[in-house]
C-alpha cells in the first residue's frame, strides 16, 4: 500500500468510525496527554464535541459524582449557582446582572476552568485549530500536499494551520488546550470596534505577502475567533454601542458570523457570558432588545449575604504577597467586613453604584500595609493588625455618597463614623456576655488615677524617648489629629507601666483587665481554628496559615506582644461602650470615666 493510500485509509477510518477510547473528560481520550501527533489523534478516532455539549455533559458528570464544579464561588450556593446549572443544562448563553465586585467574571472563568474538556489543537495556531474539524477532502489534500478546493466559503482552520499540516503531514504536533486557556475576557469600552470583535482584513499581510484581499491568509482574527471552542466573557456589555452589539447577534442566533465584505463564514462555537450593572441593564436602550432576548438566561447576582461568606471570600482572595510572621485575628476580619456591609446597606450611600467586595479585600491589604509601615518592619515584630490601624482604609474604600455632597472630607467623616460604630459592635460581641458586673466594678477601680496608653508604634516611641526626638509616626486613635507626646501624661507618675509603652508591661498595672484579656485569648484561639475548619470545608487552602495560632512564626499567643496588644485594644474599646461606660478615650490614651 502506498503512502497516499495509507493516509487515505487512516483519515477515512478516523472520520467514519466512532471513538476508540475511554473518556476522561467528556469527549476526551483517557490517555489524551499521550496523543501528541496528528497520526495518533486520527488513530484514536477523536471527535470534537461542541462547547455547550461539553459544559452540559461535564456538569452532569460532576453532579452524579457529587463534585463541586464551582470551587472558589462563595455565597451563591442557594441562589446563583442553581440558576447557572439550569442555564448550562439548557445550553443557554448567559447574562449576569449585578453590581460591581459580585464575582460575575470569576464565575464565568470558573465555568471555563472546570467544565470545558481539553481539546487538541495544531501547535502554533492562535485560533485553536482542531485538525479533525477540517473537512475530510481538505485534510486529505493537505496530507498529500495538494491544493484545497473550497466548495463553501467557510473558515475551518487558519492558513498557518494548513501550512503546518502540509509541511509536517502526520507528524504535525498536537497540543491539548484546557478550558482555562480558552477563556477570553473583554472589558467592554467605547473604543472597542466591530473589527475587534469579528476580525478584519489585515492590509499589512496583503502587502507583505502579495496575496489577494479576500485570501484566507489576509484575515486577522478578532475576539470571537480567539475565544473559539471556549467562553467569551463580555464584561459590562451595555457599554458597547448598539452597532457593536449587533455584531454578536448572528453568533447567538446562528452560531456564525462574517466580517464586512469578506466572503467567509466563521463558526467560533463560543459560549457567550455577558455581565451588566443593574443601573445600565434597566435603562432602556443599554442592551438592544434582540441581543438581550438571545442571551437566553438572565441571572441576578448579589453581594455576600452573610458575614461568614464575605470573610471566607476575603481569605480566599486577599493577596498576602508571601508574607511571613503575620497573624490575622478573626475579629479584625469581622470588623473590616462589617464596615463594608454597613456601607452597602446605608441609605446615604449610592446603592446604584454598589460597594464592591474588592473594597473589603483591598482595605484589609491596606491595613496590613499600615501595620508594616508603623511598626512591624522597623521593629522586626510580627505583623498583627489592631483597631488603631483600621482608620487608614479610606484610600481603598470605594463608595459614593448619595444624601450629602460626595466630597472627600464628607466621605472620610462618614467612613470614620462607620468604623467607630462597627468597632463598638464588634467589641460588645466579644465581651458583653462574658464579663460580669463584679469584674467591671474591679476594672473601674483599677483605672482610677491611671491611664492606658495606646500607640501604633510603642517600640519606636521608646527608642525616640531615649533619643529625645519627636516621633514622626506618633499616631492617636483618630487619623484626623496629631498631638505632642507629653500632652497626655506620658512618662509621668500617673502613666501605667512605669513609663513603658509595651502593652504587656502596662497590663501588669491592671490585673483585672489582664485576666479578662488572657481569657479572651483562649476564646480567640478557638475562633481562629473554627474559621480554618470553615475554609477547609469549602476547599479554601490559601492564606490559612495567617489564621493559625500554632504557626511557628507567630508562637504562643500570650507571649506575643503584638497579638496581646491587638486583643487588649479590642477589650479597651468594649470598656468604652459598656453600660455604663467605664473608660474614656482621649486621643492616644484610655482613662477612667467619671459617671
């Protein structure tokens, strides 16, 4: 049998016979990673399965195997995810409607990563060219080094792919591309053109290669073809003007598109997932009616409904930059999350714009940076946030005032008032039921004629006292004022701890306070472990070491000045808000409050 006869027989057998392999993912050979050449692919009788079928069948398989295809998506279990499952099983393209920072694009990316089967493409092509999608007669001609006669003006593979197969025949290299690599994200902006979406005739190619304008080799693919056999996520779809939205209609209705006068049909087999903000989605004309109709499932997303959900999202998404020697108390996480949940629900905030979960994440990152700036880097101590570090978060808090003028000054004041209210709420949560009236009476007595000094950097303050220098980071509890160190009785006879500003030293002068702080340490240890378990139960593994009180880089809680200081500030704040209040906070000190 001649080589040409062998090629003819191999291709005929592959195209006409059912797949001869056990499946791993839907429609994929179990040993697909071993298939690295066109000959091996043809010998397996590989058959490509359409994107919507892959999504459907892989979802069905995961449901049957009790696997979670939505790993990393938190807080949507009872609302959004069931709707997404229905849409995928129905083969629908999807429009997610929700405010900024609700995880819409993350959800689209997760679908690509977990529910699309790997596909075999010719190595070196940018339009995900699957060689077995080439019509039988055309593939035979390529393998026999003959010209292709195109009966239909339809794009199957790029000219680059055809040349690679002509040059390498059955030894053509095959690369398997997973779903994550076939996800394309586009933020819709006014400058995106129709050509960006559907592609265009590249005049440079025409001139350089001396080819005809309508030669297939003159075409440069757009976003639709770059996302071929995958998912195209169009973020903020209403931003596209109607003319550009029209370019998507034929893909959604007929599964194909053309580009201007170019006489070729393209079938990208792409699943379109679009997003829209409710303020745009509900305004007439933002999404043209025919396009909205063809995005068959419209699914509303939402911000996390529970405190735990947003804390777990925070843990999963925060960028800790490979930090070491860092501990994140859960009560700090709770406080940060509650601040932004309060903003979202406040009638004085513009709820049409929303308050993104990204603001929660970015604000915790900023607070950790504040700790490093104020004490941990300079003094080589563990990085542990405190309440006195929280007021720096304005730079990462994105919200818009609605009822009053949206100025920087008003926003800072509004945010600081919110922070104070949430600190009050959080401190009461930890101590209101665990500290009895007798203990409060004893604490009241021990604070008479004494003050407890609170500084973000008590270490540097000590060094500067020795150097007789004014501290450049002397930070009262409020970010809005600066005070001279000696104006509050520091280093005087009525100052606690004999002049030392270390919290552990000051607590020696307040034995009843210290007893309750030590008791709180044990409660907080248990809470840290509880949140580690909650994270592990939903397969979150990132950043859990920063919650772990057994982390060797932190050591024992009661021996660590920074952790002790953080918990002490939690309790001191409670004493301000107890009934009746025991302490008053004057800038950087807590002192007995006469009732």
